[in-house]
């Protein structure tokens, strides 16, 4: 595609829009590469907003663009490779960004599409805390409508890229897409590796023309600094770049603004959906959710956290030590040291708090759980990983991580309590839920981690010491001039100040802290241990039931050839779908989780044995039926919270049997509804017409009277009791006269049995009428024998 250089920019845009409809994807990308190479920035800046929107989709979610969230290499290898090459951090699209960056172009971004707390703050004419928005807000003279941010090309591109994860519609459930294989997920990983390198420095912008020099962005000035920290917040790197007047300054410090921008945009767009005030309001049960993250969103955030840990841990030991910190430290090294606590910690905490409190109680919570556990274990992403011990025991957490644990205390303690409350409301018989409990218990049971957490709690709970001249800086959110870039002397009291600053900065000055190793949480842990024991017993019962029931048992029960016990069946769960292997996994996960909880909270074997005994493990003769956990009150049994949990999750149930008129009981699944109703009307008519005759026959003392009583009365009626959890009392014996019941003819079992008999008789050349006579004769003989046995049994009872 050749465009003459004398074309007007508007014509260039119109031509590209037409090509986007008429040309295949590969050809369009080739044309775009040529346009980026051949046209100057003056003409390219008019197509840039359209091009960004055509790639990442519109901010309102109507246009999906290239649909990077569904584009996979194994499904569409050609389009995937072309898109990844075009959007690579060293590819043509980024060359276009740098080409426009050199000319200092600005593009308007609507404030209405920013995360809720940011949008609300700007609309109230209050500058957000994040330095990302400083010196960028354009307030219209007429009021709060039409607010925009003035962004440079790199910011504009990254804003759209990050928001496409949020603004685009969630993937349909029917579309089975593995997030880690999608182009968007892989691009996030490439951008993080490029702009937040674990080795070396950030690569400089590449040349956008063959044989040309790389365009250098304009130097940062106080009027519009690239770091955009503004006047209210001193830039993290300002002391390194505020006096630069030449573009030939140190390239590392000159280009570090891209790393800052990328991280800030990712954190703001993906995590900053809840402010502290909003989080406190969301604790009300009547509060409405403002933003609901998806599982895909959480997986991308986890990727960000894992890379940030690797990025921060890539500091060399002499650089990471606060005692060796000096003014000669490079900007990238300082950025590594401050990236997580300065930009991520608070927003991630509120994000996780919302997920723990509002995510559905199903297996999809595993994504949130793994994101949380990834953040809690920065040592997993450190370059000096310890080798796993030969006896497969978890490796000890080094004491060097104590400051991280203490300065992230709430991430460990309060979120652990949040997980306990979730676990107490889930069905632990499910292998997926059992696995989540096991994962959390295993992480917190790592040697020395519980001691570090307990030490952090002691530092927070110790009484406030003197040093009044420092009191004003103790309990405020951390700032770049405080604990991150200017560490205090390594005194014990300073560690206490940092922990308190962390807690009050995230929860507010009036927060009420519940110690993880205090009595309240210990009670929750004991309840969880009790539920784990109960879930193990239930899984074993289900396993035994599956062993006792062959594959065709349910079919035979439906036909009526095997006994059925509708009150003894457990509700369906994934154990039924996965079989014995699933039961084994559940038992293994729960057994190990119980052992890990015992290690973390130093539970004794006697306590666990007492819990097992408190469950009321005595079972009835079949080893399955147990009453839910109750206490005896004035009006009978009262369900405890544990009992309610057991009923909701199908772990236990009350024995409920039909106690009314057998003719009026609900129609069963093995009966034909229309036939049952017709037979009931027929039998009711017969009973009304011949009631006197049936009473007279049943009143006789001879064999005929016994024969009629056997067929026309209910022998079990006198022995039926009204069941109660507290006790049993004899039901009032309402006199019910003899009557005829034809309901048995409405069951599939009876009809199929009759058809089977007639079919077998036809094989022996016996017609329907003789077969019917034989059936009647055979039944009369059977009924006479049963009558004699019944009468003999009554004589023995007397």
C-alpha cells in the first residue's frame, strides 16, 4: 500500500479505516508497518487514537478490536504471531509511540472511564493521591462534564492496553479459553519483562526509521515532567532528574519514567477500584458492589505481583541493604526497592479484602487465593532460591524476610481471618474446597513464618514508646520520604513504628485489630478443625456408600427390585462425579491441612481428639445417619451454627418420613402421575359405595375376615409414631376404616413386572387370558399364606 507524502492526514485516516474493513488482517498489519515507517509524526498523530482503539477496543466495550483476550497461538497461529510481533515492546506499534513521544503530542483521555474512586475524586475537583494524574487533568470551564486527561503517547497507549482487560465484556462461559495462553496475557508478561527488567536496565526506545537515530523524548521539565508527580507529591526519582537540562543525560535515569508509568497505570487500572472509605462502606450488608473483578482479571494481577516480586528481589545484596543506601544508587535500583510498598500495597489490600468478602463460595475463588499466596511469598521469586530438602520438608523462611512480613502484617493476619470465615461456610467434602484449605495451611505452616507473623503482632500491640518529636509521622500512610527511601536507624522501636504505620495506613486510625494468634481466631481455627474432621467422616461415608452400591443399583432401585432408602442418600457433589480417587484426594488434603493447622497454632493431639469426640461421632447401625449439631432448649432442639452449616452443605440431616395418609402422599418419581390420579378416583368411588360391606367382612372372626383385613386395612398404622428430634410420642390413632388401594398399579415397577410375566408366558405359548388366571390364582395362594402368617404373628404378640 503506497501513500503519497502529500496526502492530507484526514485522507490517510480514511484510507486506513476503509482498509480495516476490506483487507485481511495480515495485509492490514503490513500496511500499518509501512505507514509507521514512511509517514512523519505530524501525520501519524491523527491516526494514533483510532489505531489504539481499533487494537484494544473501545472504552465502552462495544468494539472489541483485535480481541487479544481470546487470541491464542494454537487456535489462530497466523493472526497470533502477526499481532504479537506488531505489539511487541520492540515492535512497530511501540516505534510509533516513541515517534510521537519525541514531538510531545498530547491526547485526551475521558475521565469517565477511569476506576470509580479516581473518577469520583477528579469530578469533585480533588486531585487523586497517585502522581500519575498530576498535571494532566483538564477542567472544563462549565463544570464537571467532559473532564479529560492530557496524556502523552506512551501513557495513552498503556492506559488503553490496561483498561481493555476491564472494559471489554467478560468471556462467555461456553468459550473455554485458557488465560495464560492468550495474546493479552503474554503481552502483559512481555511488557513487564521489558520495562521492569530483573537484569540490566530498561532498553532505550528503538529507531523508527532504517538507518536513523532513535528519537529522544523531550527532557523532563518542571512544567510537565514525564514522571508526572507534580507539586503535591515529590517524584520518587525527582532528585535524580529534576536538574537535567540536556537529552544527553544518563539514559537510565532519563528513561526510567516508562517503567514508573507502566507500573502506575497497571496498578491504577487493575487494583484501584476501592478506596478506604468505599471499603469501610462495603462492610455493610446493604452495600452494592461497584466493581466485580473476573477470574481472568485476577490471573493477570497475579502475573503482575509475581513479576514485581522478581523485579524487587533482583537487587544485589549490597544494593538491597538499607545501610549501604547512598545518593549514588541508580534510579532503577531505587525504583525496585520502592515499587511494591509505594505503589501496590494499599490498593492490593483493599482489592483482596473485597474479593474475600464478595467472591462466590465456589471453586473459582482458587484464582484469588493463589494471587494472595503469591504476594505473601516473595522468597519464591528471589534469585537465591534454597534447594528443597531431601526429606520433602518445606524449607525454612529466612529471617531476612521479617521486615516484609512485618510491613505487610495485615496481608497475612486479617486476610487469613477472612479466609477462615469463608472456609467455615464452604463444603469441605468437595476436593476443590479441600485443596484450597490445604494450600493456605501449607503456606502458613512454612517453618519460621508463623513466628515472624507473631513477632509482627507483638510489635504492633506493644505500648507506644516515647520520642515525642517523631510522633507525627508514626501512624500515617507510608510516603516516599519516610520508610522507603530514608530508613530510620535500625532500632527495635522503629520496627514497631513501621508496623503500626502500616496497619493504621491501611485500616485507618480507629481500626480494631484482631490478633491472628489471639483467642478469637484460635476459636475459629478450632471450628475449622472440627469441620475438617466432620468432612473426612462424611467423605468416608460417601466412599463406603459408593462401594456398597454397584453401577446398576440405581436402575434396579428405579425398577423396584432392590431396596431404596431415600432418606439415607447424600446430596450430589463432585465426589459423585469423580469417584474413589476424588475421595482419596479429599481425605489427603484435609488430613494434611489439619496437621498444618496444628503446627501453626500449636494445637495438641488432646484438643483434636476432643474435637472429634464433640462431633458426636456415634452413628447408627448403617454408619451414615447422624443428627445435625444441636443444643436442647425449652421448645426442643436448637440448631447451632455448626448444625446449620451441616444441613446447608448436606453433611447431616434430620430423619424425615411421611406420616400422613399413604393414599395422599406425593407422587413418586417411579410412578405415573396421571395413572395414580385415575386409580385414586376409582378406589375412592369403590370405597364409598361398598364401605358398609367392607366393614362387615373385616369384622368377621373367621379366615375370610382375616383375609379381608390383610388386604383392606393398614397393619403398620397402629405402630406409626410421630418423630421428633427430642423424643417420640405415640401419634393419635385416628380410626380409619377398611378401604381398597389400587395405587400399586400406577408404578413403573408393577407395570413392567406384568409385561415381563406376559412376555415370558408367550414364550411358552400361554395366552393373555390363561396367564391372567394363573396370576390371580398364584396371588390368592400367596395372600392366603400371608394371612395365616399374619394371624400367627398376632397370636405370638398376645
